[in-house]
C-alpha cells in the first residue's frame, strides 16, 4: 500500500453483540445451549465488554 491509501472502518475488535452465543459453532440451540463445558469465546467477550464500557466511560470493575 502506498502512503495515500486510506483504510476505512479498520477492524478494532469484536463487539458484545458479535460474541453472542447464537453465532458460536458449539451452540446447540435454545434447549441444549452451549455443548462445551467452558465458553470458547470468553476472552473475546471479556475484551469486547471492557472496550464498550471504556467507550461509555464506565468502570470495568465496580
């Protein structure tokens, strides 16, 4: 890319809505829920929550 190339809407991370269980590969539906013992997206979900709370000016830990 040259110095005059602009990248619009650069990826900054997932949102909390993106980390919803219904989009997960291991989600078994309303009745089964997640088929894994621990959530595979826990780190991304925590980062998204912290990022959104920081944007709103709220404290992550109360």
